């Protein structure tokens, strides 16, 4: 017992009550582990065809002489005549190619040659192409050789045909990835990587027809369709279903 005297001597008595706070430990949230995806590599291709709406031709002018100078002079003169005739046809693209001079028979005869490439925006079997084919026939009668004649596509047509080939390749890719996923009991996930390669243009040649034409007559042509091909290589993730 503390007397009043002692109480005053000691001063006010302060009683501190400690309050304990219990903080519950937070539990780690359970993170579901997703099964690893199955990666499938696929290689597919697509193609589209279109009838030719343009034509390419290759001509060869060839002359001879007892010496190189004479052979070249003859070639230059004939080339000037041929180019003048070709340049009279509207919208006909004319480009000269390689020029060569060689000797044969131990140098007693010299041969000079030069090629000419033609491009025309009309199908070779169309009415619009007749002036060009007629001129080629006349040039053949004058000794110009027709090396090749093909039906091709104009740039806008080739682009549209390639777009169709890409769509065909993508459709094939989706079909195969879906079929594989279904067979494995999985679902199609994301495409991890995709590489596209251009398979090139398949242009049917018409050499067998053009060489059978008589001298001076226009070449007889019947071109087939031009085919654009596209290749796709992809890696696709397949995941378990829900």
C-alpha cells in the first residue's frame, strides 16, 4: 500500500497497458501452371492461275563477214533497220541485249550477233497482238531469228494473281493446323513464326509452235495459263482445350 505521503513523493503513477496486434500471415496465391504448348512446324504452298494478258519475245540478229569489222558493220546496219521497224509499233517495249563477235573456220569467217527483247501489253493470241506477230513474221523472212515467245502477265495482273496465291497458301495453313490440332485433341494457338517464299511464275513456252511457221508468216501461238506460286513455312502453337 502506498501512503498518500509516499504517493505525493513518487508523483503520479502511470500504468502503461501494452496492446499486442496480431497480423495474420498472408497466404501465397495459388498460380495455375499452364501446360506447355506443342509447337508444330508446317510447310504449305498456294497457287493461282490467270490467262496471259501480255507477251514477251526474244529476237536474235546475226550477220557474217570475212573479218570482224565487216561482220560488225553488217550487224549494225541490220540492227538499225530492225529497231526502226519495231519502234513503229505503239506501246511495244524494245530493249537490245548482248553483242558478240566471234570467228570460225580458223578466222576466215566472222560472226556478229545481238539480241532484242520485246514486251507488249496484249495476249499473244489476241487481236491486239497481231501487228506485233505480223512484224515478227516479216523480220524472220529477213533472217532475224525468233528465240522465244511467251504469254505473260502485266504487273497489275501479276500482283493480283500473287495475292490470290498467298490467300490459297494461308487457307491451306489454317486447314492443316486445325486438322493436326483436332487429331491430337488440342486447340490452335498463336502462330509463332511465318516465312513466305515466292515460288516463281510458271510460264508455258511456245517454241514448238513458232518454229513451224513458214518464213514471213506470223508465229502461231496458243499460250496456256500463267501460274503464280507462294510457299509458307510456319511454326504454330497448339494448346490443350478448355
